[in-house]
C-alpha cells in the first residue's frame, strides 16, 4: 500500500511539473516587435501593430490606394491574466477619418502557439495579430 501511495505521489508530482511547463503565455521580453493581422493563419500586410519596449505602440492600416491610417498609444501587460492592454486604440475597418474620434481600451489575450506570439482579436473566428519569435 505504501509503495502504491509513493508511486501515485510521484506520478502526480511529475504531472504537475509537466503542466507548469506547458504555458501558453509569453514573457514580457517577447512582446516587442511587429505583428501582422491574421485570419486562420493567413497573414495580411494591410494591418500591423508595432509594440515598442518603452510602452508605446503604433497601429498601421494600409488601404488599397496606398493611403494609410496610423494610431499611436500606450500599452501594458498583465502576466497574471496574460492580457495586453492597448490604450486609446481604434481599429480601422474602412477608409474613414478618425482624427476627431476618441479611442478606447482594447484588452487582448496573448497566446504563444508554435513559436508565434498571438494578440487575439477573436478566438472564436481565429483572428489575431501574429509575430514569430526566436527562442534561445
């Protein structure tokens, strides 16, 4: 009986260590860089978010006529919930003037999938902004 308990304890301990190492969150250091809009893995060069290490971000949208929309603001990361907050954010879905529009907060879940950092826009539809990272 004692041998069975020790074996069960050892198995549970190994399982806990294995699950602890299988996180889908990222390190703060992996967040900076350029992210491209993606739907089901198909990247688009029309939308991008650039995250800077100083807490700033830039959102860029390039339209078919090559005109652009740019929005800048601040970002912060909550590693407990694995969410990034973009302050004063506006998605540009069509060609409109946003100069007088006030942005809002966008909370995005951050996921690490196969070496790719994803800022989730719609988990149900698999829409996100993606950036590949290089692991050491």
